[in-house]
């Protein structure tokens, strides 16, 4: 029987790459996404490989949806892995221009939702004999420089610290929580923006990180990572691993 992974924001972008990468490694997937057609398309590709999959339309910002996400994984025989991938900037405007409800929603999506869903899977994972949680942060949460979306950067910094703070879950629950903090990933939107940049702007920027490289780091953490580990990824350089 296949081990089961939950991937939030799993229908498109990096989430789709993670879902398919885990499936390639033999995991069944609960593809959680607000975009139901995208989630279904991704789940169908996984089922074509002979693996269990479930497309689930759910909003990780809503606590009442958490039970359904975990139940979907339990119905497939899991959960064994959770990838907290769903995230994003505040639409249109950021702090301080954004109203409190707008930037608070960004913090909710990028920090509170992963905290809450992680809390919901702990006991089910322990009952399954343990598991792994991977939080997808960002280079925007690292360092001390100016940043275009302060609330997003603060949330991702919080997610990094949250992960490192919970290295002890491996002992208390048999669950290893780890984090990947990538810089600019070479997805379609990034490539389109890269094409619009001038030669000087490109020369001053790090190269885009191939999505497959991010997936490879995630798989390595799931299979052999130590709880509390945070991996920084910067285009053109090897990953930087911070282990407890």
C-alpha cells in the first residue's frame, strides 16, 4: 500500500511539481487546491500511474476545512507526509498600503494555515507510525534587507522559525518537521518575468532555480531529513542545510 502525502496548493505551480514528484517516488497524493479543475487534472495524472489520489477543493485559511483535508488522507490510508505549500503575496497592494484584513490574510495563508494543518495531522501521523511535514517558506523570510511584501516576508520568516522550534516533534510524535526556503523558482510566471527584464537586470539577478531541484530537496528531506532542518536554496549555488 502506498504512503499518502497531502500537498496544499498542489494543483498548479510548484505544488503540482511537488505532487507529481512525490507520486513518481511512489506516494499517493491528496491534492488540495482552491482551483478544483487544476487539482483534478493533477490527481488524474497520479491515478494514471496506478497510485491513489484525491482532488480536494479546500481553503487552508479556513479552520473548518482542516478536518476534511485530514479525513481525505485517512481514507486513502494516511497521512504519512504533509507539504504545506499553499502561499502567496497580498493581491494588488502590500503593507502599509493594504488594509489590516488584507495583510492579515497573507499572514494567515503563509503562517497560521501551515501551523494549524500541521497540528491537525500530528496525532493521525503518530497513529500511522510517524511521518514528515515539509513547510515551503521563501528566501523572502531570510536576512535583513528591504523586501517588497513585508507581511509575506514576516510570515515566511515565522514559518522558518516555527519549523526549527519544533525539532522535538520527532521525539514526542515521531513526526519530522522540516522546511525549504527557495529563492526565485523557474516556473512559467518567473520565466515570463525573466524575459521582460533587461540584460543588466538579469546579470544582477541569481539564476532561476529549476523546480525539479526544489522537488529533489523535498524528497530527500521526506526520506532522510532530520526534524528541525531548514534548507535555503539560492539560484546557482548548492543548497544550504541548517540542521539542529
